[in-house]
C-alpha cells in the first residue's frame, strides 16, 4: 500500500511556494513601509510589528496542525505536543462512534474509534504531554458514554483514574500513562474503542477516513503470534 499523508490544513506549511509566498508578501509590505513611513523610527516599528505578526500567524497554524500518516504497516498521528503510532497488526477494528438516545435511535458522533488488541505498544509510543491533552480533550466523550452506560460509579472517580495499570505483558504503568490506559478501558466499555480521532482533525468526512483506514487494515500483514 502506498504511503498517504493527511492533514487538517488544506495548505502544507512546508511547501516551497508557501515559504517563498510569505517572504514575497513580507518584502512587498516592507517596501510599502519604506515608501510610506515618514520617519526611519516608524519604519523600524512597523517592520518589527510585521515580523511579530508573521511569526505569530505561523506559530498558531503549526499549533493547530494535525497530521496523519498511513503506511502498509502502521497508522500515526502527529500534533504540536507529540504523536502516537500503532501497527495495523495491533488494530482489531475501526469505525465511527455512535450514541444511542433515549428513543433507542443511534446517531453518529464526531469521533472515529480504534480498538486495539494490546495497549502496550500505544502506551509506549505516546508522550506524557499528549497523554495529558487526550485526557482533557476527550472528557465530553467520556461523560456521554458514562451517561449512556452507567457502571455504578461516579463520573468524578473515572475521569482521572490514577490507579496503576498492569499490561498483559506484566509491565506496570503509573502516572499519566496509567491514567490514559484506565481511560481507554472505560471508553472501550462505553463506546467499544480505545483510541479516538476527532472528525475536526480530518481533511475528509468520517466515513471516507474509516473506509481508507479499513483498506490498509485489510491489506496489512497479520500480527506475529507471540502469545
């Protein structure tokens, strides 16, 4: 399978025409400043403001950038705070999350779910900063699942469950990674998946992304039988 790169930005900030376009725009604005500004002091002030404006715009774009890479062997996500990677051989299923309302109707949620066979490779690949961001950004999804499937526990007790997590290989996780692993267990109980991708982070609708990912999953080599 061919490697595919996806991004929530339609403009690739790394392409040469973007870089040279930004430099050209700055040059035009700089020339206009030299022509229109009445004093050298004002020229310096305007140029500094332009530099700050361009730098801040680029930083904000980079901060909001979410990238996905699909290869024959793995799926990865990269954001400003870090990233994660999972092998297709460790993926059990992938689909669009659904919510069942009081009338019994199922409606799709703006989340794509991935169910893993083993947690350990994912936990090893993710950095603490991103783990913390996931715990915070997916609270609403957890609340919705807890409301739909009450487990007899308080929501406050599961939102940041810091109990140590022991993986199937015997390794014990603590801290943020244990909290993330426990969150994954609850989310699997509620929604059937472990990892969640917001549809707002995609360049296409949820069904198209799921269809693409399932083609890679179907074509991937099976997991080696180590157990």
